[in-house]
């Protein structure tokens, strides 16, 4: 089933197409003429658009040009009168998916719409794969709550407007920012990320806008900022609420005019689409004078709230399985078995740290398991080690009972493996640096890496 928008100034044609395509299983909305049709698309989107060519004021060619600019992934089909083949060819050259001469056969138009809907799905799938390739992991959206968010993201992405992603820390705002870029008309241009929370305030201006040689002590060379690096592409500013008011003013100027001024240099013009994210209530921050109100309104053109993990438990199991595949490969483990009771317990947990906390928990469980099995008992044992506690919904044992115990040696080896794996990853798998951090010799470290499957024997 596809969402089909029919645009025609003749009521009889709209009624006929709505009946034919509705019988074929599609969800059909209609627009009485070009202007009404474009308004309907702006409001709810569509997978396929069928528009009449000859309409007063806003004709089919104007509809086609507008829709191509708004969302080039949506196939647009033209209805043409007899003798309009030359115009139909011009429409195809302008980007129309197909043209349908009147009168048409109901079965043929239903088949043409199905082909167009398949094309749309393939285009979106390709964009999703590009996003996953850039992230290095799959996008999981099984829950209705996150599916609604992704639908909004894919509708907004091609329209080149500023988007403000809001939600708690760890919900995956960076993933949605990457999705916005992958589905945009800038997908083949740079996608640059700046985390405002990770940079000291005194360095943020130079990082965002660049600097010229000699602008300050230590500026031995000129450097382009993130705005210049993202020219013609997308700049994602994560945790934008952390930036000081002075830098907010420069971001506002960049949004209004495209002008950015490197520290110690002259203004430059850039063409950047900005996507911002925050876990703060920026409206409240603006009222309190901690965030510029004018910048807030510039950012809040399209606000998208990302729901916390506790509001989408349907995503937990596929996320767990995805993280298990990722970290099991990284740790050199074989096939990992996941106990059903563990999945139930994970779904019942509140996850205040959201997806990021869940990912870290899975990584830790894999580091601690001695038999390539993830169990409820193993997860409960994390509470004794500073990990997430069991919830009342998932606990069937007496209070404080960590479940079936493991031999002391297995526990010690589990801790050792977790520590070594963490240091090995944080040092970018540099053996000498890891050995230095752990206070062991490099040969001793290599032996441990082999023992725990963290390094293949050469």
C-alpha cells in the first residue's frame, strides 16, 4: 500500500482515481487544483503524486517543479490529454516519473502507481543504507513512536529547512541528523558534526568559524571552522544549548545571511544547512536569558522530538541483537545466545541513559560472559559491579539474589577481559599504549588479547 496524492481540478477525475486506486489498496488523498495539491503534500506528504497537466494558475509543470525541489524521491506522474505527447515528453525531461494519457485503463494506472511506489521505496532504502554505512550500524525503528519520527524526518529532509532535534541524552539524535543529511539534496556533500558539550567554551568559536594564522597564541596556521568545512552540505551542532551567548549571536548571523567570520579574519559566505540538537528546553532557557530567543526561533523551524527508549520498548530487542552482532565481532566471539528472560528484563528497565546506556550494557555483558551466553543472572550481577539494577517487573528472585552464581575464576576473567577490551578500544587498538596504561609488558598483553579473543593469532 502507498500513500497517493491525486491533483486535478476536475472533480470527476479525482473521484475516479480515488476509487480505482483505493480498490487497489492504496491510501488516496486529493487536491482540487495545483495550489490545493501542493498544500496537501506540504501537510501530509505522499509516496506517489498523480497530477493533471492542464490546470489554471498552478499547472502540472509547476507542480512537478515544486515537488522535485521539495522531495526528489517522490515519483510524480502526469495525466495528459490526447495530443499532448510533446508536452508529456518535456515533463519527463523535467523529472516526471511517467505520463498517463487520458482516457486511461484502470488496471494500467494501478500497475503504474505500484511501480512508482516501488521506486520510492528503493530510493528511501538506498538513503537508509547510506546512512547506516556512514554510522557503521543499522537504524532500528520497530516501534510506532520512532516510525512516526522517521517518517517526519524523511518528509522534512529534502526541504532544506533548519531542524531542531530535542530529547533526552542518548536517544539517538545523532542518528536522525545523519538520516536527515542522507535523505537531503545535499547527501553527496559534507556532513559535519560539532559536539558543543565536548569543546571548552573558549575554543568553540575557533572550532565553529575557524581562525587565521596568528589570531591568538598557538594559532600557528590558519584553520577552517566547521561552518566552512560543511559548505554546500549539512552541519550538525549537537547540544547547542551548551554554547555561550556570544557564539550564539554568530550562529544567528550565519543562519540569517550565510556570513561567518573566522577569528582574526574577514567574513566569508557559506551555504550550510543546519541541524541542531539539545536535551534542554530551549524555550525555557530563552525565557531565563540563557539562550538567545531570536536564535531559538531560527532553529525551531521544524522541531522533532525523539522519544526516550522507555516510550518505545519494541525497539529494545532489535537494538540488543544489533549491538550483540557489533560487539561480538569486535571481541572476536562466536555466536552469542541471548536468554529470553533477559530480553524481558531489558524491556522492563527504565533506561535513563536511553540507547547509549543499552549499548554500553550489552558491550559489558559480552565482555563479562564466560560462555558466549547473555542471561538474566549475568545482567543482575552487574548491579553488584555498579551496573544497571534489576527492575521489579523482571525480578523473580529474592531481594539481593543475583541468580545462579559463576565460579570465581570465571568472574575474575570476565572482569579482566572487560578491562582489557575497554583499554584496547580506547587506545585505537594500539598494543604499546594499551600495555602502558595497564602497566604490563607488551608480550603479556598480546597473550591476554589472544586468550580473550580480542586479537587473532598471526
